[in-house]
C-alpha cells in the first residue's frame, strides 16, 4: 500500500495519522506540490484532479480524496476503530470531521491561497486574513460541541482528531490566534503526545525541507 503525500497537505496528513493509528503497513511516496509534481503526466494518470493524497492498494487500484480513503480504511481494517460504536456518537464525530473537511479546508487549501495571490492580486496580509477568518468561523462552531476529555468525543481517539490536528497545525503555521479555543488546543496537545500523530507530523516526513 502506497500513500502519495505532500508533507504540509492537511488531507494527506489525515491519512498518515489514520494509517498509523490503525497500524497498517504502508509506504509514503512524496509529491512536491510547490514544484507542481502533482500536475505531471504520471501523477495525473494516477489522480486526474492532480491532488494529494492518493492511496494505491497492493493490487494497484487507487483511491483518491482523503474522506473516501479514510472510509475505506475503516471498513477494511476494523481494528483500532476511528468511529464510536454508538450510531449517534459516530454521526457526531462525522459531523465534526465534515465541518473541517467541507467548511474550512476547501477555502484555505494551497490552491485557493495561490489563486487569491497570483490570479486575484491579493496581498500576503490579505491572504492570511482570509485564511484566519475561515479558521475562526469554523473553530468557533466546533469548540462549542466538543467534549475534550481528553479527546473530542471523550476517551477515544476518533476521526475528529484525524481531521482536527492537521487543521490546527496549519492554523498555527499561518499565525492564527487560537486563544479562544481551549478545548481544541487541549485536544491538539493530547494527540501530539501519541506516537501515531508524532510520526505523521509534517516535520517527520522525508520531503520536509
């Protein structure tokens, strides 16, 4: 199993965490987004959108989109589950994950920020303000719903942390003030004590400069 990944991609970071949590053997294939390797013919044949991550299974089949990959891993590798057994609690966790995946991340990902800067002429401070605005909007809604003792839904690491930790990492990289989110900061700190999260961190990837 091969994960095509870029070290700072939030979506690829999610999958790295899940693979580690589930203790699934895999290798990482770096795809340098800054050098536009994702637009090369070889990668486009693998993932026609030219996005990371993509997961190539042992039999050569490929799954793209991090949510689809995570759902596949949860279905095929049920050990170390990332969703609570209770259907309502599982739905809550999915809701939190989707808040990040659907309402925050698409507005703040690299290709959107590059479009704002290079196509629309937005200045770096304006671009950062855009990024921070959507982080704060989403995190305010999320903070009010979390249990955070010590994780989003309680004692078990779930998909909520798989999505949240990469988003917090990038929020801090863009100097977003997270002082109003004690639950989110506590979850982030608790997760980063776990080897699965530590090993998935951008600084631990072979393509990290």
